[in-house]
């Protein structure tokens, strides 16, 4: 065995053991506050903070002007079991809010799914999802979106490889029933 290989191997094993036996991180938080004041009563104050616990992090930030305009944003990120979720909420001085949520999930060696949603200050919403997966001879993807105004669409696509060629298939269907299909094959030139 290569002697130069041994120290690297033992270091890698030690690191793996340390990571495998490491204790969960303790909860921690920190923040910052800033106030800027100018002439004629102009100015603003701002703050930001972050708190962490095992599997979750929450960040807040806000700004408030002397003329009573401002907002507060809260972002929470959590992860575990092969998924990552991000939630963001913004609240304005007049009480109106916007929010968005997104997540990505990996199912072992299987497909990867992403979901997202957004809600505006008027209550209008848009949601969507997409999935990427392996096929016998390539990869495929399906994605879709829906809005609170009734609009929707679903798109399916795939790329397959065989005998020095690549075939791309695409299909789009809208909520109104319109459908478009396209297929293209590309051959590698010698």
C-alpha cells in the first residue's frame, strides 16, 4: 500500500467519525440595529437578526423611516430528510402582507421535486411545482403553475439519448385546453 495514502485515509476516517458523532448545534441568535438621522427630520432605523436551532434558521429584518414607511421581513429556512423549505413573509406598515414559500425534496436516487407559492398584497396567489426524473434513456421534467385568476399550464419535456443522437420532446397544455407539442432530434456529426 502507498505509505503516502495512509495519513490521508486515517484523516478522512477520523473526519467521518467526528461528523457522524457530532452533537446537534445549540440554539444561537444575534442581531444588529442601526439608526440614521439627517436634516429636516429625515432618517430611518433598521434592524436585522438571525436565530438558529438544529435544522432551522430564522432571519428577520426591518426598516422604518421617520415618515412612517417601512416593512418587516421574516425568512425561515428548515431542512431535513432530504428536503429544504424556505418561507418568507413581509408585513408593511399598513398591515398588508406578501408571502412566498418554496421547497426542494430529493427522494433518494429518484426524482427531485420543487414547489413554490406566492401571495401578493391583494390576495392574488400563484402556485407551481416541477419534478425532474431519470428515464431509461435520459431525463424528463414536468412542471405546472396555477394562479388565483384561473390561469394554469402544464409542461412536460424529456431528453433521450440513443445511437449518437439526442431527441428532445416538449408538450405544453394550458388550462383553456390549448396544447402544443414539439419534438426535435439532433444527430452527432462525425
